[in-house]
């Protein structure tokens, strides 16, 4: 099963740098705010983002296996 929620650590495991990961999370949060979810995502401490928002920013859907 693949993750539906992406974190900065997940992006780093895909090969992005710490800075790039932070920027992707920031842009994905902005995208979620534009979709009308500002009540939750308008907080810079939120670092878990839905896969659909990260996919929109990256242009492809990263597939990260869940560890159980």
C-alpha cells in the first residue's frame, strides 16, 4: 500500500534536498489553501500534505510504500 500523506522526510528519501523538500511542502500548503482548506493548512508548522497536492507541485505522483 502506498502513502497518501507525504512528509518532508518522504521527499528527502526520494532524493530531494532539505531545502527543496521544504519548498515543495510550502507550495503544496499554498495549493491546499487555494482549494479552500486554509483553516488547517494556513500554518507553517503543518508538514504533512496530501499526495494529490504534492503530485500537483511535482508533476508526477510519487509512490512511497507505507512501513507497518
